[in-house]
C-alpha cells in the first residue's frame, strides 16, 4: 500500500521557523506575525497527483503538482520568489527540490505514527514542523 497523506492536519510544533524565514529574506514585522500562526494543511492525494493547501489567519498558500513533473512555483504571499519545483518519492517520503535564487531550497514530507512531518530547507537553515490530524 502506498502512503496516503490525504487529510486535514494541524501544526503542533515548529522548530527553527525563524531561521528558515530569515534565510528566505522575510522582513522582521512579517516574521513576528508568521511565527505566532498555527497553520493547517489540507492535503488531497490521488495517486501521484497532490493538492496541498496551507491555511492560516494571516495568509494562505496552495500548491498542486504531480510526482516527477517539474513546475513553476511562484511562492506568492511567502517570499514571492519564483522557482522550478520537482517532487519525487524517496521511499515513503515526498521530496521537493525548489531550484532558483536560493540555494538548497526544498522540503520533505513523511508520516510517522499518526503525525505528519515536514522539513523545510533554505540555504543552511532547516525548519522542522509536526502536524496532527484535525
Ligand atoms: O509547504 O511550502 O507542505 O506548499 C511556509 C512559510 C506565513 C507568511 C509555509 C504564512 C514560509 C509569511 C508554506 C504561513 C515563510 C512568511 C501559512 C510551506 C514565508 C513567509 C501559509 C510549504 C509545502 C509543503 C507545500
């Protein structure tokens, strides 16, 4: 059985989100608001097609992609830098490489017990988030 990330997930921990936002060049005032947020993720997975909607009281971000198909990502409302993104399976992990102005940018999702894990990477910073089913 392949992994299924589908569901509604609430953030329960957010390690080094500050460092990740600094690496992305997010200004101080925006970081102050952003680090108070408890975003929710809604994931819809249909085979190798994904829809990931990250919502919060401040901003929303949605992403649609297919495994193995590179796409243009605009990061609108985040750092607004365009990049080329590619998501692949690495065993049961969903790995995204975001090629653009920022080095070493990308993220990895995986399931651990009942939790959804997300590692966000930019330059030399790693943010680690954990979500529980809503
Ligand atoms: O998820 O790319 O699940 O897209 C990363 C925020 C904060 C806005 C959130 C809004 C990066 C201000 C998306 C937070 C910081 C700070 C809720 C993470 C940038 C700006 C939207 C992400 C992937 C994997 C799918």
